[in-house]
C-alpha cells in the first residue's frame, strides 16, 4: 500500500456553493463536464465511467459519504482501492473546490507503470472544466483514454497574433500556466519547465511560424503541434501530439489541456485570475 500523501488540488470559482454542489451530484451535469456516463442516486450511488475516465470500461466507484459541502468516493484503479474526497468552501468571491486522491505517485506519471499516474493532470483538467461549467463557460476538450491518437480542437475569443504572443512569452506563459516556464521564441529555441536554468531536458521548437503554427519536440513523449486559424476576432486551434514512444503520454496530455483552460480565461475573462489556489484546511 502506498505511503505517499494524497495528491491535493484546489480551484476557485465565482459560482455559488449550491451551483457547484449540483454540478458534482447531478448525473446530467456530470456527463457534461466529467465523464461520458454517470449515474447518481444519493446517498447510495455515485458512479462515472466511459472513454474520458481512466479504466472507464465500467464504473468502479463506491460512494462513502456525501453532504452539502463534501463528497467522498472509493475508486478502484489498477487493483488499488483509492479514495477521492472533494470539499466545498464558500469564500467572498464564490467557492473554493478542494480535491484529494490517495495512491498517487508522481513516478507513475513519468514511467507509465500505473494508470494512477494520470490522476494529477486528469483532475486538474476535470476541476478546470467543473469551474467553467459552473460559470457557464465553454469547456476544454477531455482526454479520450480509448484513443491512442492525441488530438484536440478548441476556440478562443482572440486573434491568432494575440494567442501566439501569449504562448511564446516566458512571463505571460508562466502567469497563466501557474508554473515558471522559460522560452526562447524562435526555431530551435528551448521551452523549459521550471526555467531555462533548471530544466536539463527542455523541449525544442521544431516549427515556429508566427501567428500560424508551433511544434515542440518533447523527446519520448512526442511532438506537440498547434495550428492556429483566425476568423472575425476568434481563433480555432488544432493540437496534435505524435511521435511518442510506448503508451500514449496521457499524463502530459492532461496537463497541456488543463493549461489550455487557463489560456482561454486569460483572453476571455477580465481581469484574469488563475483558478488555482492553496488547498483549504479540512
């Protein structure tokens, strides 16, 4: 049994606690922002499954507890009974959503040894979509765990030039992504997680066409390519990750998609404020 502390995330939304609680417990709403299939009969049943869920061939959850401000579910993943807990805390601007899940090991995200390696980025994307759903905003594409092809399309209410600038400037990307990023914005330049002086294996630009196309080579996890097409002040972005070795890099893919939700907020919600915050005490 793992001795790692639970993986914990916290996000804020301007939506009320009642609105977020309904999104968490109404099966029709769960099928919008979380899973392909969901069935809920409180206080006895809480299940979600389908192609957007790790090991989603069938429901593997059991409801342990639910009240007006919390939800706790047991979830069998790769042979381990993990526990997911979600707590809702009202604050001055809306609601803070705090989620924790047991049996997560970051090494599994790097090695692909267990499907549980996807949990941190899976829930980052899910919480971002929960926030947008509760606020009545467009959702970010979900991961399809049944498809080895990693492809997503979405629109942002901004021009290609504005979007290109906001994904190639170190300070701007660090702001909306919520983590230090070092960028050399030219063909052959580096894209370094943690900064140019701290990443021993940075990605490199293998395509750099201003306002049109970007490709980053991440080595074993493949080449990530963005193509931008603008019309009437909006931009449609097509993203593909190809050339990876071994299993599809779903953990990395989930992290990129979670970041996209914040890129859209940067351009569409003013003043921009990242949704991520410090976990609330129990």
